[in-house]
C-alpha cells in the first residue's frame, strides 16, 4: 500500500511565486497575477481570505532574507522577526481576488494612489518574471481556513460596507452568495472610474460611492446611516438582548478588529476599511441602532496617515 502523508501541515506559510501578468483595472486598481507550481496547494476558501505579500529588498541578494520560504515554514513570522532589521523584508496584507490551483495562478488587486506605499509602488513597477514571496493558507492543513472574517451563520439579510481596500474581499464574499441572500453593499472608491466589475447575485444591491474631493469615509457613513433608517425594522429584530458596552479603541495606536463566530440570526454586517471610518460605523450600528455586536464583523484594514504595522 502507498504510504500516507501524515506530516502536520502549517495552516499559513510562504509560497515562492513570480509575476505572470499585470493588468491595470482602473485609475487606482492594478491586478497582479502570480504564478508558481507550489500554488497547487494554496487554500481555496475565497471569501475575504487574508494573505501577506512580502516585498523584495534591493540590499539583499535575490531580494530576500531567509525566513523559511524554502521550507514551507509555519513559523515564518518568528523567523522574520529574528532577522536584523535591515534584512526584514517589508510585507503588506492583501485579500485573495482569485485562486486557481489547477492553473497555479493567484490574482491580487493592489490599490495605488498618487503617493503609493511600498506595495503600491511595487505593483506600479511590477513586470512579468519578478519574483515575490506570498504567505497564505495551505489547503492540505486542517486549519486552512485561517485568515477568514466572514461568518454570517444563518443570516440572509446582509450589509457589506468597505472602501477601496475592501473591494477584493467584498467581491469574494458576493461570489459565495446564492440567490436567497438579500444584501445591501456600499463601496467607497476614489473615483467613479474605480467601480470595477463585480459578480453579484440578484439579491445584492451594490452601490458605488465615488469619493472625489470629499474626506475619506464620509460617503460611506452617510450611505449607511440612510440605509439603517430605511431598514429599521430589520435592525430592531437584530437588537442585543441587553445593554452593550463598546470599548473606545484608539485607532492611531491599537488594532480595530473583531469577527464574531457564526451564529443564529436574520441580520449580519461586515464592514472593513480605514480604521477611523470603521470605528464610526461600528458605533452607529451597535450603539445607535442597538444591533447585537455578535452580528457585526468590523476590520480596520488600515489607518489614514500610517503605514501597516508589522509587529
């Protein structure tokens, strides 16, 4: 009989890939297709699957220090932290836009601005053949669903809210919904031309909000406030059984993030994007509207004016 592979697989580990294609989707979105034989084992959950894109450093031979990328190392982060600071490759968190293990392809959409950060600048300059390290789930692991925050449980009445950084996650979530889902979706993007194509079921109402010269998040906050007024009866049925207390998270210092486990209930909200905006929306849903906080997932993906914290 053939021997079974009984090795414990890391849930989240590095993949050595290269750029297979680069496509500009809109003024502020670039899609990079990564290719590599090892992607045959990449996790296939989709939804809002978080991954890390580890960027090369010019001062290192081959662009990368050794943090276990050739060993499928589950302790890659500890190894990375143990490196001298000058050898720690910067990394940023992104969402899987598409994974095709058979074709061994992974799509990641990058947001670019006038003054891009290191990942946006890398995407702007990326060319076919560039080598990169991506850290993501291993489908062979029993914990391969690590990095998911979408847990609607039995809910069919859904609210999805995000800015441009949440577009790939919202796209993945919408692709998972069936025709029975009833979803209001609000997405704020820099310009009207950034309303990229999204496949959504018939019951999903996707509303693109072009920011233009307005402050970041103001369009989202106004749209959600109007929606909650219109759907007051739904939110009343999703009310908490007792008074709730929300801790005051300092988004300039601490991570704003909570993705409750799947539960019972008609309503579920998923909101992600700039942390101060998400904090305001969380307070509106939980404190002002009284929605049970166990039915609201909120993720501060980034903070205006700050780089992503790696430690």
